[in-house]
């Protein structure tokens, strides 16, 4: 079994009296692609945001290479830099062009010269098919193009793991395919990935493992064949029934 990169133990998150996450035990191994599926409101995005500490968990533990990131004195800024995040709404800086969006995080981290940062950015912009748009502002791009830039920006930080929060949910249907292709290609590079998605066929095809969330817990987890082909939990069967083909 490959090394465990990210693990949660008894993870909980409440907003006031509303308990969103109800004790999640979960782990992702190096090079593994895990998709998290479930109905809206099941806690998927909150779970992802707790992993990278955009939301601070109410209880439980988040471990990174076995070290509790919630512990006193832990370098949370350094930790976040090792987890790339791709959001639903792209979150690009509208006043910066494509290249500058991909340079900013690298230069703020301070570990590279501007020339090194530019070379890294261009490598990943080329990979996602956006190198020819380096001087464009986000408003000049389609939603699919903006999301590809957001993926290149996350990759430019050369993270240990990449987290995707419903990366196609804000896109027009005709743009979904181009973004899924980029993510699918990344899934074969050995990068550790957690993908929250409502694209069932995509999750089935690219994942090493699929976790189904329901009511703030992981109700079922297994290989794509196990979860999609032979779901054990009644809620999993009910949820997937609407996505059956043929």
C-alpha cells in the first residue's frame, strides 16, 4: 500500500447548531485519485474545505503524512501551499492576466526567481492548452478556459495533492468536456487528487476509489466497480439509480 498523504479521523464541522460533518474517517494514498460524490447538501464541499483548512474543523483530526495539521505550532501556511485547490467559480484575479495569475502564488511563496516561476507557469499553461492566452484577462475567456487557467495556477505551485471542488458546476454544458479532459489527463500522471464532482461517468472512469457522502458521513467507499456496479448501501443505490445508463 502506498504512503498515506491525507487522513481524517472523526472529522466534524458545525455551523452554529447545524452539524454538517458527523465524524468522517478517510484517507488518500500517494498517487491515488479519489472522487467524492453525493447529493447537494451532503457535506462534500465542506469536507474538502476542512481538509485544506479553508474551514476550520469543529472536531477530529486532519493528518498530513501522519502529522496533525490542527496541532498547535503546525505550519498551516506551508501545508496549504502543498495542497492545490481548484474552485467552482475559478477564483482568478480579474485584474491580472493569465500569466500573472499563475505567477502570483509562486512569487509570494518566495522559493523561485521570476524566471523560474514563469517557466513553471508556462509548462502548466501549455499542459492545459492555455499557453497562447497568457496576456488575456479572465473576463476575455470562456468559463472552460478560465477553469483550465485555474488548474494551471494550482499546478504551478507544484503541490503534493490537488483538490477539486465541483470543478465543472459553474460551466455551460458545452464547456464541461474540455475541463474534464484536462483533469482526466492529470489523473494519469501520478498526482494525488481528491475530486468532489457530480459528473458520475467521469468519477467512474478516472478514479481509483469513490466515496459516497450522505448526511455528513461517508456512507460507502470502494473501487468504481464496487460503488457504481455493486453498491451496498441503500442510499448509494438510490442516489446512483438516476445516473444509470442504458
